[in-house]
C-alpha cells in the first residue's frame, strides 16, 4: 500500500514508521497517489497568527473576538478543549475558559498571512478556490509531471513549508471531489492529513450524520429530521424525485451527496456576491447619533474592501440585530453601482432613518451586493444630488492620502461619534 512520511516526504510501502527518518507521521492509503482534489484548512488560523507574532501567548488559551457582548471569531486549541467554539457569545466563552486571553481581530495581519499561503498554493496549481482567509480547495490534476511527484506529496510539502516558513499549520483533506475533500480535512485536526478514496466513499458516508454536509445549518437539519433523515443512510432510501418535491433544488443536491457525488469544479474565479462589515456593541444602543457614527465607519470599511477588489455594488444593505438577537435587514437599490463610502453611507443612513423601530440594538452592519466591476461605477454629477460629484472627487483624494500616510491620516468628524 502506498505510504508517505509527512516529515521528510519519503514515499514507501506501508509501514508503521518512515524507513528513512523513522518518524511516525505516516499516511497510507490504496488511492493515496491517484487522488487530486484537496481542501486545506489552517488550524485555528487567527489565534495561530497571534501566537506566532507574540511567543508569550504560546502556552496560553487565546480567543479572538470582540468584547463581552461580541462573539468568538476563533479560538486556539487550548481554549477549544474547554468548550470554546467559533460564533458562541464571548461571555459564554469566558465562563468556559475564564483564564483565556481575548484579542481583537487584526484583519490586516491575517490577510497578509493568507496571501502568503495562497502564493504557496498557486506554486502547486493555478486551480485554487479560496473559501475564506484560512481555507481553500485545490485541484492538482495533471500536476504530477510538472512537479515530479504525486499531489499527495506536494500537499504534504505545502503544509511543511507553511510551518517552517510562516510558523502556521494546516490540515489537508484529499479525495476525488470537493464535498469529500472538505469533510476529510476536518477528520484529523490539527496538523492532519486525511484521505477518502473512491472505493470507500459509500461505506464511509453511510452512517455519518447529514449535518456533516457543508451548508446544512440548524434550520435545514430540523427540516431533514422532520422527514426522518438523520444519517446518509436515511437519504439513500429516498428517490430523487421525492427529495426534490420535499426540499426543492436542495433535494437533488442531497441525493447526489448521499452517494458521494459532487460535480462542482474547483474554480479560481468564483464570484464574490457581496461585501459587508458589521460590529457588535458592548452595550445595547438606541442613540441614532452613535449609530450614525458606526454607519460611517462601517461604510468606509466596506468601500475600502470594494476598492481593493475593484468592485462596486448596486444594492446597499443595512443589518441590525435586536437585543433579543433577532435580526432585521433592509435593502436599497441604486440607479448605478458604487464603491464610494459616501454613497454607501448615505444609502445606509436613509434606510436607518426610514426605520420606525427605536431599538435597542446590539449589532449594526453595512454591505453592498449586486456587484459589478469598478469600471461600471460612474462618478458623474447626480441631478438629484448636485454635490455628489464633488464629494466623490474629495473621497478619491482622501484615499490617496490614506494610501500614502496611513488609514488614520485623514478622517471625517462623523467617524468620531
């Protein structure tokens, strides 16, 4: 059976240890050197970047997130052992792990590390499909001749380079499609390397819970359970037509996934559907003046991301979350796409002004959707807003100043609220 040492990258026939370095980190599988679809998931990425940049945190539980009213973005494995998980409220996380060190996210540092990892991936294959800053699919079909080694070896080399050159670790899932590769990458974290071959797919899935399917959240899971579907074996008993009749387009997808079938290609050009930013308050807010300050700051952040991506949005989105955690969303369509903070802010403010409900609010968010290229973003004068063109020119000038002297070099007074 083919085997690979993940420490020295030696390939050999199956054995408990590497014959070259005697290391125990050996992965063996009948299809190890023939599978080409991979998913790489960094291990506790945000927390790992913080620990790398501050060695004093190495042996301490670390949580990345906002204040006590916020939620956990991610947590290191020392905190996860205590039950801390992503997306749980911060107050709950600190009850589970009171000695944890809480750090506010440093998105620029994480984005920089992500770009370095992405560059390493693209040395292996041009077919890299990022899902977020810390995970991506790769299709290494046809790369063996180029690299002189099968995809499994190159993937082991990738995470070895990440650890040695960047001080960050990742886990690999290797299979014959994206669905199974993503499942595999989560089987042996951290620093894992798991394989799901074609020959074992049916047996592997049969008694697994359907909540393993990416995108099956609590609402979908409840609907499936109401239909008597908890395991993949339950799905196998349904005809495709019946699943479609019960669950719509999702039903056909479930029918295929139950059989381990996923025909989606790895696409390096997956479209971005929206750009958004939100913030959770330390205390509930009703003051519209304070909310207005948050609207401007969030609009600037959304605009900065849109400008960096060369995108513009035709729809402005305002999101609010009540003190009881129930969300409210409002949208406004524009006559032309925009990437300007001024236009995004004015749209979001109009949506907030039109809202009769006084709050209190625990979260506010701003976003744009209906994205197009920045070339479709006109900055000519608006007959209904004669000052629009001058404000656009002013914003572009401010962008140039911020780019040269830093993001805090020039700010508007409303951002100080």
